């Protein structure tokens, strides 16, 4: 029961990123730092001159928009857009508690993936906290649909995602990924997958005020069955991997890591938010359990990318 893997984790220090929003093209500085046990992911806006908005939970009940990205309402007409790659990195790397601070209305897009955030988390290291880990255990299947698209949360003895996409594009087509979560697998197989878009949509999006900051530096760009990025793809099926990356980020808005299986077909930010609303619509759908109530053989949290355990060790002997 005293195993490190059953306890909550936060960042061992602050990490910061300077960049710009993929939709707004606004410059922004993002700082992610430690937070107390049982706080989950908190977010606040740096208003300048040493003033901040009150930190609020990164929670699906605060989702104000899901057009092309997930946007949160922080209260007092302050919002935070495109948070899903940041929350994906935190959740994917096994962080339970963190404080996110932004000085503009949209998170920096960086290279379009969660990799820069995941690397920084790896470098700063994680600190084990005294409180036991808690999970949102799925007790009853919840499915939400939109035409032939769906998203579902199902009871499952582990943490898994099974995601399928089907695009009318020869380059993408139909892709499926089944993923059993560990921090190492997230880092290696998911975190580097970039967001993507079609040249044919770019004009309309920009007229509507989206994708103003998108470029080949932060998006896989497709034009008539060709990939325009000179370096090509990072993974052969990078598209479905990015959708999985997004789903991990969006599902973290449930407030706790999910113990169960997420399945989706042609899903996206809207269905991801709706399936969480569906889950919380009845107390019979879920229960909050401590790590001690889960199978002891579950050691996914110990499957860390090389480097993390070293940091961890150094901190514990200091
Ligand atoms: Zn994304």
C-alpha cells in the first residue's frame, strides 16, 4: 500500500513555454507548476501586474466551446482555449495535480503535439505526494452519438482507449488505435502526434477567426492527398494518434484519471465533452475509488519513460 505508484504526483518544479495560439495567433506564456494533493488540474489567467484570476478546476462543466479545440470559461468573461494538448500531456504522463497559468486566451500550440509539454514534465520530474491516487471508476456504460459518430465510456479493469477515425482522404482514410495506458507508452506512442488540417478548409476557417496561427511548423497540412510538411509524418498513423492524444486531454476534464475504457468512432472534442456529461448525469454510472481498491498487480504507473525514474530517485535521496 505504500508503493509510490499508488500515491498522487505533482510536478517537482515549474515549467514554462512561450509561443502563440494556433487559432488566435496571439503570443502567450504558459507556466505549469505544482499543486496540492486532491486539487487536480487548476487553471488561472495571469492578468499582468502580479494579478491573477482565482484558480478554477479544469472541468468539463466549464467547457464553453468545442469548435476545433476545447475552450474553458474561467469566470468573469476570461477564457482559455486549446487546453487539450496541455491536459493531455499532464494526464498522459501520470500527473494528478498541477496549476496552469496563462497570460493570454489560448494555450501555445508549440509543434502541434503534446511532446514539448511531455518532455518538460520529464525533465522537471514528478514529486510523489502523501495522498493516495484516486480514480473515476466506470460502473455502467455511457454512449453518446452524433449520426454515425459515437463516444463511449465502459467498465474495464484498466485504463484503455480504442479509437477509430474515417476521413474522406486517401492519406488518412480509416485508422484505428487501441491503447493501454502507461506513461512510457504515452510518451513514446502518442505525445509526438501533431494536429492536422486540410488546405481546402483553411480559407473558411480563417475567415471565421480560426487557424490564424496554423502553419507547417505546428500542423500536418493536407492538400489533395498530399502531405505538405517537408518532413512527412512522425508516425505512419499519426492522425488517429493525435485524436487519441486529444481524447486523453479532453477526458482529464472528468477531474480524476478514468479507470475504464474509452471507445470512439469519428469522435472529437464535442463528443468527448458530452460523454463526460453523460457519465456524471447519474451517480450509478461511476464511483470514486482509491488506488488501494484496484488490482495490486496494476503497475502501469511504474512504466515510466527512461529518465523519469532517475529524476525521481535523485529527489528521494536528496
Ligand atoms: Zn489536438
